[in-house]
C-alpha cells in the first residue's frame, strides 16, 4: 500500500475560539479537519467541560508541512498570549494522498 | 427568611454541599444545556404574555431608568475595582461588565419569591431583565480599551455574540412569542412552560450549586479583596436599583425585582462576550466573583434582604 508523508496539526483550544480556528483552517484551504470536545488540565487549570467557560475542543487537520507551519504560527500570534491554546505537529503517513489535497493549490 | 426553606433554594444549597464535599454527583451536561434553554425561553414567554397587557406610555420611564442603571453600575464597579482593589484595567473592566449585566436565573428566583409572598410585580419586569443584559457589556468593553488606543475590538463580532448568543436570543424570542401568540394558543404550552417551571428551576439550581461550588473552591486563589467585592457590590447596586425604582415610581414588588436585577451578576452572556472582547482579562477572577460569590449570596441571602429594604423604603415614603 502506498503512503504519502504529511503533517498532522493538533489544536487544543478553549471552545470560545472554535469558530475562529475553523475559519482560519478554511482560509488556509485545508481539505478537512476533525473536532472533538475535550477535557483536561494545563496552564489554565482544570478544564472540566461541565460549563460553557471551561470547555475545550481538540481540532485536528492533516496538510502539507508548509500549510501546517503557517497555520500554527498564525494561531499562536493571534491567540497564544491570552487563551488556553496548545498546538503540536506530527509526521503522519496518509493513505490516498488525493483526499488531503482538495483545495490546497487554489489559494 | 422564608427564602432559605424554599425547595429550589435548598436544591442550590444541596448542589453546593455536594460540590464542596467532592460528592460523586454530576448531572449530564446535556441536562444543564436543556434546562438553561428551557428556563430562558420560559422566562421570556412569561414576560411576553404580561407585556401584552401594558402600554408603551406606561413602560417608557421605568425602562429608561433601567437603562441608566445598566450603564452606571459597571462604571461604579470599575472605579471600586481599579481604585480600591488596584486590579488591572482589563480585569476591572471585565468584572464590572459582569456586575452591570444580569442573571436570568436570579430574576426567576426573585419572581417566585415575590409570587409566594403575594406581592404584585410590574408586567414589564422581563423587559427590564433584557435591557440590563447588554449595555453593561458594552460599557465594560469601552472601559477595558480605555479611550480607544487599544487594538481593534471587533464590534461586529461582539454584537453577534451578544444578540445572537443563547441568553438574549431566547429571552427576546420568548418575549415576542409570548406577546403576539393568542391566549388560547399559550394555554396549550402552559403545562410545560409555566406549571413545571419551578421544578425545572430547582433541578437547574442543583446543577448551579455544583458549578458554583467549584468556583467557590477557587476563592482562596483570587484573594480577599474580590471576596469582599463579591459580597459588597450587590449591596451597592441593589441600593442604586432601589433608588432608580423610587424615581420611576415602581411598586414595592417591582422595586425588589429591580434591586435584585441590579445586584445580580451575569454568568452566561458576559463571560462569553468578555472572553472574546477582553481576552487579556483573567476569566478566573470574573467567574469566581460572579458565580462563586455573588450568585450564591443573592440566591440565599440577597433576595430576602432586597425585598425587606424595598418594603421599608416604600413604607417610609408613605
């Protein structure tokens, strides 16, 4: 089975920013993303998710290394200082590379 | 102090006890969300039905007074936080916005309290709730920016957050539906929205007790000043509310409602708006003050106190 190297960008952020992050992903023309609700603990304390203000989401997208780096920098610049925001990149091998290139070249 | 033995208030206390004693009790999140939608819509509907019985002429002055109250409370709160508490400008402004804005659940509790004591309340009291919800948040944002030198606020985004946010949308929607729907039609939803209201409120307060207890546990980390502020500010704003109520000629019941509204602090609309508009403010401060200190104080002790004060000033005034 043939695979292609790509980057996976994982964003864990307070829910109030979900819409802004999704808009940033769409502007970067990623081919897709997956969002799940998240609970956990970090610099901003225990985020138990039982209350509007303590809710977090985990958003993952797979894209080219360049897009991933640009997105990560953009999000950190805008939200890194004041919000609960954690980002990381992973190398992944995707199957069916075509699925991850939907609109990548238009922008 | 009959309020203390009210089952809904006791449910709140039970939630507080469960949370503070680290009980296993946890209500499903979907229930909290469902109940909050139900309560906001029911409050709006009830207000709308009553509003349809009053005339514009009759409500113009009280509503103008309410607006002035909503604009002035955050300024007073801001000055106290900044001068006495020496908190940063963003923190002071964000907390001030919460205290100028209101809590719909506290409003529902005071209406139930007055209903049981047989007091008459102005038919447009739900409109006062809606009017107090938003202006203070705008004042808070302006105070945070301190004269416009700060970064772009993004007013459109904030207006969207406020007017299309859950609480204002449901309250306003309920008001309109209640005001225009036929009485016969309203009767068909009375069992769900009006008859079951108090029970749903009790269940919601159980959950609020759990949530508030978590905030209460953080009081130590926010400092003594904020604890004192969370207890003193509702008394100051209730006093301002009583003053405005007398000026615009509200009944004793209406005075209690306006005092309670003034004393209450927002924990749905304001936190969401402040997080977006004033991100540099620390949410732990405004949530702990509003939800951990002021909300329990108003529910358990504040409401009977404001009612007593309202009756007293009306008796003195003849």
